[in-house]
C-alpha cells in the first residue's frame, strides 16, 4: 500500500477494521494515531470539534500497544483505535470543562471516568476532548465560550445537539468513534 492509499484507508477505517489491521500487523497503532492527528490538524480549525488534543499521550499509548503486539501480548479488542471524548467526562490530567469557561480554572481530573478507563484498557487510544453545549444543556453546539461546532458536510451549518463535537468528529472521519 503506497502512502496515498494508506492515508485514504486510515481516513475511512472504522473501529473494527482499525483494530483488526493493528492486531494483524498490517499497520501500527502509532501510524493510525499519527494519521488521526494529521486529519484533526487539517480539518478541525474549520469544524471546531476539539477543545483539547492529547497528541503526546496518544502517541505514547499507541507505542505501548505496538510493543504489546511485538511481544505477542494481547493489546485488547480495540487495539490502536483512536477515539475522543465529550469534554463532560473526566480524563486524568485534563480539566473537565463541561463546555464552560467557569470550569477552566478547576484542577485537572485525577483519574479517567470509568467508561474512558475501560476503553483505554481495551486498547483504544484517546486523542482528545470534544466541544459541546455548556453543561450539555442545549441543542446546537454553538458554545458561547469555545465557539460553534460546524457540520462537516456543510460548514455554513452547525453540527447540532449537545454532543455536536462528538457527532462532527465522527462524521468528518477525524475519529472512528467518540464517547
């Protein structure tokens, strides 16, 4: 697979295909994560899905998965699958904003929310937190503090829903799934 074919494949791969490709050695978790981070860098300025990108920890987690595979260890059913989380759920080391600037001065979370921890234990790789309506109270994801999330099919429109960052990130192919 040449570089252009690989980029197209990575942009279109769903979670099942991603995990299968990583576990079989067709591609490394680090390559999937790098491709994901590149797509986010290329498209998120126009979409405004993400409030935080966790590139450094994502690449470190991907390297651990690649190492586990190299050592014939089970990397988990979601091996190398990039994902992002609505910034309503705690992620260790990141301040949980819940879409509000009021929370920006709060200390970072000390541990992951249970669902985030389980996804990581299953081998999924967290690449960032996602924009949302303030305190998940709204229908349009036109956040007055962090800006609106745009519809990836038509950026003149909004993404909608209190989880607009999550929906737009998946619809734009920035991540295979979000929580």
